[in-house]
C-alpha cells in the first residue's frame, strides 16, 4: 500500500500545490493501483501517474481531447470523430472503444462519453497500458528486471510525443512513491 502522507509530502511540488480535484484524481489512481497491483512494479504506477498528468493537462481527471474546443470543432476536425480522445490517456478510434467496452463494463461504442467516468477511465488506462492496446507492447516491456525506460515507454500511448517531458515527470512521481 502506498503511504499517502509520504507520497503527498514529496508530490506536492509536482503539482505546484495541488488543488482538490488533482488530489482526488491522483488518490483514485493510487487506490486503483493498491487494489489491482499491490505487489506491482512501482515504476509502472509512477509512469501511469506521469502519463495521466500529461494527458489531462495536469488535472488528473478524465478530459475530452481538445477540451478547450467545441464539439462542433471536434466533429469537423477529428477524422476519428465521434471516437475522439476521452479519459486519462485520450482513448481514440472505434477499435479501441470496442476493445475496451468489455474490459470496463460499459458500451463505449454506444456511449463514448462513458470513457470520461473516472473508474472507467482508470480501468481503460491501466488495462490498455498493461496489455499494449495503444502502442503494441505492454508496460512490462519498458519496465522489468533488465529494462528501465521511461522515455521509450511513451510508445505505450502516443509514440514519442513529449517522451522526455513525461519521463522527467515519471522520475518525480517515482521519487514521491519510494
């Protein structure tokens, strides 16, 4: 179990003083981690937190892709509409919504906005990253007994986009977790 007091003492600078929504979102992810991966590789947890921090514009809450734009803009500009990015890792494309529906227990094809439900978003993210649904290899490929590659791990979600930035955030979260 992750000691929350120690974690938050070390993690506060990452958020520059977290707001309650950031605390709630982060604690929900730590709860998920503790319940599903109690003996898991803590580097995975740090990377999930770093990815969430980046993909949600630091909110630690599920968001819509281009959340600052209108739905009309998304409809006109995103070729994968209506299956545009939602959640903690910006779940995109019909195939991913289909594949994760049975995993999360919601029909994401009929109701893509369900990917914004915090529990659904967390399950989709953890499962997708563990099983390589978004980038071809699972998180165990990047973090294992012989490999520790937070830069390469960006392939889990979005190729190499901001890989160095997210790796640096990962290191901060890892420090807070250990």
